[in-house]
C-alpha cells in the first residue's frame, strides 16, 4: 500500500500594511455585495475576522522584494487601505496573512478564483436566528441594524420570520417552503393555527402566499374598516384586543383579531355619543353602525339655523384655506404629490369639511317632538343627523280633557312627579342579514335570486340618478318627454300643473348602498342646494329665489330634483290589476332606464360598483361565481378556484375580479352596441339583456332565457 503524501499548510504571519499590494491576478473586478466602506466599518468594529492570502513579490533579479501581493482578500485589502487613508489605521499596522510560496505550483489566479467561489452562503434562517440570539442577549433592533448597516425595519422583519412556528422553520430549512410563504405566516402569532394552515395547503397545488394570509386572517376585521377607524386602534388594544400586522406587505394597518370585542367597544362608544346627544332634549335617538340609504324618507326634517363660527374658528378656517392654496400652487406642476403633502391636503380637506358641516341650532319647542340618527360615516367619523319628526309625533288637535296624551305640539307631556319630560328613547338599530348559502354543485347556471336582482338594480337606480343630475340637458329632455307624453298621449286633470317628481324609496337594498359613490355624491349635492335655499321663509321668498337663479344654476337644480324620480328597480310583476306593476310596465321601465343609461354614458364600474362576497359572489351558486371569473378574468383564473368550497371560492373570486370591470347581467345595458345608434322603436316590448339571453348563445337553456329572475 502506497503511503499518501502529507499536506503542508502555508504559514501565517503579521505583515505591515505598507508592504502589501493588491494583486493584478485578483478575479474580483465587478462590485458585488457589501460595499468597501461598510466592510471598513465592520473591521473597525470587529477587527479583521479573516486573514489575507498573500505571496511574495519577486523582483527582476529573481529575489523577493519584501512586498507581498494579495490575490485573495482584495476587498479586505481595500477596506484596510480606506482605514489608512482615514488615518484610523497606521500604515505600519500588522495585518494577519497566510503566506504561500512564491514558486507554488498552483496559479495565483486559481487561488483567487477558488477563494471567491468556494464560499458557502449562509442560509437565511441562520441569519434570522443569529439576529434573534443577539436580541435575546440585550442588543436592540436599532443596534443590530447599525452593526450590519441595514435598516431597523429589516431587522424587525427577520426577527418576525424567526418567530414563526418552529415546525415551519424546519420545513423552510429543508427547502420545502419558499421565503414568500414563510413571510405570509408572520401575519399571525398563533403557532397552532400556523401549523394547521400549513397542513391544509402543503399538499395542495394552490398554496400561494395570499391564500395563506387569507386563511390566517379569516374572521378578522381590517384596520381600514370604518368601525376600527371610529374606535381607534389604541382603544381596541387597550381593551385587550390584538392587531395582526404584516411587516412585508402593505396591510392598511393590519387586522383586528377579536371582532366580538370590536363590536362591543364600538357599540359602547356609539351609545355614549348618543347619550350625550340625548342631553340636547331630543325625543328619541336611533343608533347604528350604518343606516340604509334613504332611512329618513317619510320623516319631516326640522329647519335649523347654522351656528355661527367664533372669531377663533374663522381664523383657523382661513389659515387652513391659505395653506391649502399655497400647497396646491407649489405642487401644481408636479406629476405626483409627495406622500406627506398628499396626506396634509387630505387632512386640511377633512378639517374644512368639519367647518362646513357644523351643528345646526333648532327651536327648543320643536326638539321635544323630534329625534336624531347616530351612526358612523364611510370614513370612520361620527355622523349625527338631527331634527327628524316621525309621522306619529306630528302635532295634532286633541279632544278637551285628554291631558295625559301627547301635547298638541307633538312633544311628550311633563311627568307630574318630576315636572320634566320623559328621558329620550335610545334604540340600537342596524341590519344584519346572513348571506344566502347555496351549495349547488351542478353545472347549470341557475337564475339570480330575486332579492339580489332588486338590490343590484337599486345600485343601478342610484347611479342613474347621479348621472341624470349631472346632465341637465338630458334631465330637461326627460322632463319634456314626460310633459309631452302627458299632454299628447294621456290627458291629465286636477292641479294647475300635474308634472311632479315622486321620490322612489329603495326598500330593498344592500348594506353598502349608503356608502357608495353615487349615494355620497347625491347627499353632498342635496346638502349644498339645501344650504343655499331660503327654506322656511315663505313660498314667495323661495319662488323669487328660484326665479333669480342664472340659467346654469336653474338647469343644475332641475336635473338634481328630477333625478329623484328615476326608477330603474326590478320588481316582481303583478298579473292582476290594482297593486304593483304589470309585466308591460316593468318592461317599459327597464327599457327607459337603459335609454337613460346609454344617453348619460353611465358606467357602473366608474360609479364604484365591484363584485364582492357581500353584494354578489356570496349570494349566488358556484357555477355563477365561476361564470363571473371566466367572463371577467379568463378561463385560467376560473380553473384556479373551481376546486374550492363555495365560501373560499367567493372570497378568491372577489380578489381575482378586483379591477376587472366585470358586471352582472342586471347592471349591464341591454345592447352595448346601441350606445352609438339612435334609439328606435320606443314601444317595443323586448326585455333587457339581463332578463333574456340570445337563443344562439345558450340553445340548451330555454328556462334561463325565459325566467332569469327566480320566482319564489
């Protein structure tokens, strides 16, 4: 057996820095990784952790010159050179070096290349754990960040990663989980839930990070929810609530984990606000997180007077206006506003809006017969609507001797024992209706539920009202059409002018209708006109004010008033005469609504409607959900979710359809190509597209064409 030759390692020794030169054979030419400056700071803090590899420089006479070239460790050499230039290291400072022989048979280029490519990179998990060890030994996150020249946020992110369930860290260490998936698990601190979610998705072909985040935050409430903004995260956390936060993605403030606690705290805060408002003397206070759109319909609104601003408030308002104008002028040419400027402008707008919507003063004699609604607006601020009188509280003449009944002014009689009116009635209201569950597994596209169609057409009606109000010329045409029809087609009798607008109450509507863009536009416009009008000063004063309006204002006001009569609602036809609407009447209503939509250029997507679990996807069958995704995003997207249960499918469909512009049949026009063509055959009885479909498109589904709207 041949004896193996023993390996002899090169010796190490300290060499003065001024005797070292960088080898021209060093393979590292392109900058990569940590900068020389940062490496110099690391050496200054920790010393030279790794020696340089050097070889003697041979002169022309074949003898050593006393200089040593550095083929391996060039960046360390440059970092030492920088410290010398900064006079933080002496030129003669000894540098630990491994010295190989000048006549070594291995090329100096090979040594340099091997030194760079044979490094084994540190696994990210080892780095995360090292940060954790330093944190546990007393180093702050900021100190760790400073020591490694990184942002403190990066340190926090990596410490959050290592706090994931140990079983998942082992999966990541074995390269069976991606870093993006591990990052998704950090939105929850519940190790048991993390492991449970991984078990559920690890063998699935669909285990994207977004799906992991969704499963971990299921049942939570986003911090951007109006309830959370109204209460405030500080109050929620002070009460023991926990907020999940994502350090790796924009999360709008995170997720509130305890929805029951949030509901209780919001209810308590709303009730406290209502009790304070009740002290103003109102007969009743109704409280809810949000009321349905048109909840004040049928109630008489008291005419109050706006409380004047104090001198200090006027000065503040003027200062805010000046600041707003200055910022707008300063950044008028900028394509994008800096984030802090954009935030400041938004804050100024909110403060100015508060001045414009300040409290009204009411007649004390009327307050006792009226009430107020207390809720939360879409931005999370308290919304108080004062001064509404219910029909049963209206003043009425009472027979003599009935002293114990409600007073003639509608107010409650004084309590004979205390001499005071009874305490106001505070009621907590609000609509909470569970979503319709339909686990139909068939492939047949079933008709939409009737209630859902009514809710969708309520959205369309409100958007169409807003569109008509913004198009005075079209509003004038609609009014003239109504007058000409009454005049030439069917005779009217009675009052001096039978033309009128009947406000259509949206009795069936989804919970989000009041927060929609059209609803907010209509309410803002209505409040603006109402503030300008001389209401309560007599009919002649109002007539003179209207007569004096300029033409543009008259047309705008006409359009606004006329828009309240727009009715694009679907309702079940009544085959019997008398109550309700006939099939012929419904067909005409929907046909004329389509004409208005085309003429005004109504786009329900621009009006803010988009499919969500609450307003559509959670209310229809799985085949309808897949049809929506297929039409809005494509077949491949539909295939991504076709294996999911209905609840998960609806939530993923909401995410996929976001921004797609997809609309369900009741919100589409009857003929998209008709927008460019003149409207003809007004008397035709054809149904709109969402009530019928092309025979050639679905010849196998006669029932769907004939009855798209489900009958109970």
